[in-house]
C-alpha cells in the first residue's frame, strides 16, 4: 500500500485547495472510505486514531481519503472564515474524487461532529441517486449539542480563571446570533459556522445503504438519542447496526490514546459489506 | 448506582489518570490540584457526566465550587440527578 499526499483544488464557491492523504491499497480497492474529521481540538486529539484506522483499512484492501476541510489542518483558508456549508461541499468533492479514483461506492466515516457532516452529505447525495454507506464513530446526536459543548470551552476557561459568570454561554450565543465571530479555545468561530452547526442533524435520507454506528465506553448499547436516529434510517431503507466497544474517548482524553477495539469493529463492518 | 464510584471512574477515563484515581476519596482536591484538569478537560468531564448519567447540565449551575473536590462534584451530580428525575 502507498500513501499519497496532495492538495485537491475545489471548484466550490469557496474555492481553494484541500490537503489530502490518500491511503492506496496494494491491489485494486475492494471498497473506499472518506474520513470526515471533527473540528478544533477534537480533530487534533484524534489524528493518531484516524491514521491507525486509515492504514489498517488500506492493508485490508480498502482505499481511504483523509481530507482536511476548509480552514482546518493543512488546507487553505482560515478556520474563522469556514462555514458549515463549505464543509459539506468539501465532503462532496472528496466523495466525487474517491469514486472517480476507485470506481467504488464510498463509505463516509465520521467522528463526533464529522458524523453530522457525513449525514448531511449523504442526504444531499441521495437527491442525486447515490446512496453512500455510513460509518459513525461516537456520533453527536445533534448539532445543537455539538455547539453547546464547544461554547462550554469558553465558560470552562473562565471557570478555571475564577471569573465565571452566570449565563456566559447564553451571552456567546447572542453574539453569534448577531453575526459576530467569537474566540473559543484559540479558534475563531464564525457566525456562519455556528448557525450551520446548530442546525445540523443526523436525520435520515432514503435509500438502500449500510449504516454502522460505534461508540466507545463501558456501556452496552448506543445512547437512546442515537438509537432513535438509527431507527429512522432503518425505516428509510438502511441496514443499521450499532454497538459500544471498550476503549477510551480518545478525541477528548488528556493524553493521546488508542481504541483498538473500535478499529477492529470498523474493519469488520466494512469487510462484511464487501463480501456480502 | 454508586454515584461516587462512577464519578471517580469518569475522572480516571477523561483525565487519563493511569490508575491514580484508585486513591481518590470525597476529600481529594481537584481544581488546582490535578494538573490534567484544564478547560478542555472540564468540558469533556461535563459532557461525559451528561452521557454517563443521562442528565442535562445547565452551565449556569456550574461554578468553581463544583470542581473543588471529588465530593463537591459527586454532590453536584446527585443534585442534577434529583432535578432530572
């Protein structure tokens, strides 16, 4: 297997170039996967797990494209100028590239808020008749919750500095609603990104597809919120499976950690689809 | 459910304490005493507590006292459990 690093020009309204890593299997790809990363600190903390998974997939004969979204990682643009819609456009560009390159129907593999992006991209693609498969890692059930978690970083910083004030998250929301950007944990969050994120959901799209949702932790089943979402996808035609594997929440732990059980479960998920 | 036990387990997992939490008791100081407890870790703790206990934490309820010791954090979770029951 080989690793190609390159910049992919995007012809979307936003334009620019996205940094991509393509993990190419030694022989013709049996399947292909597009990694959709979470944002800000969660993206950084999960780099190692994303790389380990991508390498494992490639060793199994599955091609993987890792793309840094607009304003993230090594891609062009500033995080503060990124919007949710640009990111969905980027995911669609990555999907098209993968399909042309491998000839296979892509899996969208999302982590945390990346699952929200993957779901939205899947809905958009369904309108064009393409039903991509979905692999979710520890999905956040709603964009509203994802935004809340991110804004908390600011109030938590104030808490540690001893200057916590009641309702500071509400005040941040008001500023975003008024079209202002705010700075949280070293990231400038634009009003456009916040509003897109807040409206994002895991809502289903019609179509025959596979959807696997894996979480890590000590529980035995996906959270009730995710189970409700999976039931909707099932009605819409998806073959769903979900589960919880033992392992650390590597996207948020203080140290960089690994969750080998999650990699094993995901390999199995994609391998089953290939042999089916 | 043993809330104290669960809270210590969440601290161990989220802060990557590598077993240091086995010596934790209600009196163990957290904020200012556990170096891993930075702002990102506070957010992760709140999120994990919400998911683990099925509670919704109103940020307005949180202050420095909440994270002063293991005991104050356990009391906070118990209060949240009582109001969401």
